[in-house]
């Protein structure tokens, strides 16, 4: 029996998403103890989550029950944190699930989604899974949105436009003017603000005023909850109601919900960690700028994209791995010979810079 004949043909051909590996796998691969691994490849928070999260997870009494499908306490706490009414808020298993749900809601087979590479790989991945057609409109040389190109690419089949701001992996933000120009096209505009807490640039306050503007957020980065998979979005009320209707009933698990509530009860601790990361981002950028063979780009995220104009990015990426330092390597048409480096602790920066000097001159 040829199972392939029963599978949707576009899924047989589609490219899989390239994920990063957890510390324990990298430790085994590099034959190094976990504490020797310097993990700068996933834009994760090097300071972990709030100590209150560990306590909340240890004492939560209802793991034997299904979690609240309406996410009531979660949405109430997020309303207090963000200032937007809970009727606009839907939570998901990371913002990845919300991307998938949005596309399930709007796409018919063959409908088009505007993607602006280089950007987050989940947009084309989820579009393919949901039966849509990805229409790439590459960013400009400085990684800004090609607004003219986006508008030219729109057709009657265009349903959704994705914009990451700050953009991953380039670190730059889209302006409010650009977002509103896209909203004026009448298409669904999804602004992914996964790195908002590092930039403080947002259009979330505009969501109640526009029926086709969506803003996504996550607890993976700033709050250190990547392993618990919890994100949320701001939606026009009508879209929020449809998403609550089509989502898996218990998509935000009990542990994740407890962790978010504990995190939001420890905001000052988490904001202090964000401030440390932002300071370290600037120090890392300064150190990288001193290397004449590497070009770091300005970033408002918790990572820095670097291009190597003379090449050898893959070789340097491999040499760093042998030293137990893991960064992200890109070699796509828009990111030829590029490395993305997540911001770690000061000692991680020091080790990285030493290693970069050694691998280049060794």
C-alpha cells in the first residue's frame, strides 16, 4: 500500500521547519556537559523564568483536571498587564499555534499569504500545512518592508499579510504608518510582536479600532517560558470569538496557565532581566563591531544578525559548535553567509567574542 498516494500532495513536497535543539541534545552532540554549553541559537532567555513560576508549578493542585477552556484567569491577568480588554485576547500553545489557527480560519485551498523574507519561518510553514500559497515579497537591502512590492503582490486571493516587528532574524521594527497602510488594503494583517518587551514598539492599542488587525505576543522570550509553550494575541472581537470556537478546547495547558499567572505576579523581576538583556545586547553589538570581518545589524530584539561579507559563515558556525557555543546559521538567498546570535549573559558574550577571534585567526 502506497500511503503517499493518500497524503495531500502539497504536504509530500513541502519543506519541514528547521527547529533548534534543546541543551541536553546539544550536550550529547558536542560531548560536553550541559553546564559547558553556551546556547545562543534560540533567542531564549538566559535568566530563565521567575522563581515564582517554580513555586507555582510545584504547588498547583489540579493537574488531574482539564484546564479552563475559556482561559478566564489568564485573559483577566493579561487584560491587567496589557490594558486591552479580555474580549480581544486569545491564548495559545505559543504564538505558533495562533499563527496556525489564524490561517485555518481564513484560508481556503489556494488562498494566498504575503510573507516578507527574511523573517520567521513559521509563516510559510503554517501556510503550507493549511493549504495556502506563500507569496514572498523580499525585504529591501536594509531589511525594511517593501511596501510597493507588497501592494503589487496583492490579488483577490490574498487573505493574510504577516509582519514580524521586531523582525526575526533581522531585529528591525515596522513603523505604525507602514502597518496602517497594510491595514488599509483590507487584508488580514498579523503583526507578530514576539520580541515586543525588548523594543517597546507596538501597535496593539490599535487593534480595537480596526476589524482586520491582529497582534501576537509570547511568554517564550521575555518571561523565559519557551518550554511551556504559551502565547497570546489581540484580536478584533469578532475574530477572537471565531478563534475561541475553532481552537482545541484545552489548548493552554494547566502548567502554562499557572506559570503565566505567576510571571505576571513578578513583573518587576522579569523587567529587570529584560533590562539586563537590552544592556548586554548593546555591549555585544559593540564587541561585534570591533571585528572587521563581521557586520552586525542594529537590533531591537534579544538577538543580533551578523553578515560575513567575505563568507565562511558556515565554517565559523561549525568551529563555534566544537567549542560548545551554538548560534544560528543562515544561507538563504536573503541571508547569504549570516549568523544570528542570541543575547546571553555577560560571561556568554565574553566567551563568544574570544571564540570568534580564535576561529577566525586560528
